[in-house]
C-alpha cells in the first residue's frame, strides 16, 4: 500500500481516537531504519507513522550536503516507494521544527508537497510539527495559525506544542527548563483549540511532564491527568466534537501504565526515538564485539569480509529496531488494527 492519502490519514487518526489506541511514530534516518519500521508495522498488522527530524534530514542528505529539507525529501520519497510493498497504512510526519527553522525546513517541504499535488499526486508528508514552545503562547499561536492555514490548503495536518518537552534529543535541548514549563495548563489548551480549530485539523503535543531520552525508573514524573482535565475543559466549552488529538512526546522509557492511561484521554500518536536508536545499535555492537578479529584487520591479517561488510551488521540493527517497534505497537494497542483494506 502506498503512503496514506490525506483522507486515509485522517481516518487513521479517527479510528485511533474512537478505538482507544495510538500509533507509534518513529524517527528515521536511513533506509535501514525505514525498512525496520515498515517490517514492524507490517508484521504487527498496525498502521503507523514514520517521521523525520531536522537532524535526521541533515544526516540523510550526506556529509557533503547537510541540507535538512533535502534529506527529509529523500527519506520521504523512499518511504513512498518502500511502503508499496506492505499491506498497512503509513503516515509521513516531520518532528520538532522551531521558529528559526521554518523557512529553511518546513517551507521547502510544503513547496515539495504543493509540487506533487500539481502533478496529480498526494502531498509528500501528511503532517508536520511546528514547535513554537520556545516562544510565549501568543507568539506560538500566531505562527501556528499561519502555518496551519498553508497546511490546510494542501490537506496536511499540523502538529503544535504548548508547554515544553524536557531533555535533549537531536539538537532539541530543554534540559535546563524549570519544572513548571513541562506542564501545559488547561487555559493553554483552550487557547490552542480556539485559535486553531476554525482554521483546520491539528494535532496537539500538550505536555504533562514528558522528557526526551532514557532515564532510570522514577526519574520522570508524568501527570497524564493534565490531558484529561484539558480535554474535559475544551469539550465542556465547545462540545464533544471538540475532542483534541493529543501527541505523547518522549515515549521512550515511559511506564506502560502511564502510556495506557493517556490513551483514554485522547493520545493518538506517541513518538519513539531513543529506544529504537538503542535497539538498532545494540545488535550492531554485539556483532562487532563477537567478530572483532574478522571486523578489524588485527596484526596484519586480512579480516573476514562477510563480517566487516556493513550489510552483515546493519541487517541485525534493522531487525533489532523492528522488534522494539512491534513492542511499541503492543504497548499502544495498535497491533492488528490496521484500517487498510485490499
């Protein structure tokens, strides 16, 4: 199945909201990570979301180019081709884009989607994230509204953030924020809804103590009830149809009980990156350690080509990532719930 159409993507989100489950959203940087994610979604019978960060785009474009938008386009086009070999729906998304990167990252990607649509194809990405949480909420919403208008014209959904996700990931560092900044208020949620809902469909990364990265148990204090209370305030004021599509950032390392609780409050997407990075790297390191004499030409020997061939260990990394993503599908209750019909 090719990448989801805008309508199929909207149907995916609606199905998750109605069914009380969410989609794992994995950051990819290469063909190996894309294929690991697709294999996982396919074997789980789960639709899913593949996303690209600014850093991932830069990496994918190569050291000589280091162009975030260009690399994101390369990865997205690869997903469009590779997804045709799988019988699940895949949504394409971009991760955190701060205000200073809108012109160099989001705008070129929107232009690429506009070009594809003019050619009779669907948009390159089905959704994008604008992270205006580094500004005050009024400034955040002003830019968000402008971007959502442009996205809506292309049948693209915009994800926004109010409140900050803590920690550091892929150049996104908010590790020195005061604790209160990690929690979105009910008033903020109402303002976000009232600003954006009249313009187009959006997803909302409301924060409830989320932190990027991996931490020992007890280090991260999540308060999922913040989502419950904000959702209740918005629907009480604007009716049941105003229920918002929440996004859970910093999903790696979270307690399963917290993950499952958020599903009841409107979370339909959970980002996972740190855990899948480790799941990819661990089998690669094991391969190197167990084959050290073959991988390295020690003491003037010739080594073992089959052991230092990058494919020998990248395939193991791909499988490791696949297994972790299948676990994520189980955690988020999306396993076996693809809405794709042949």
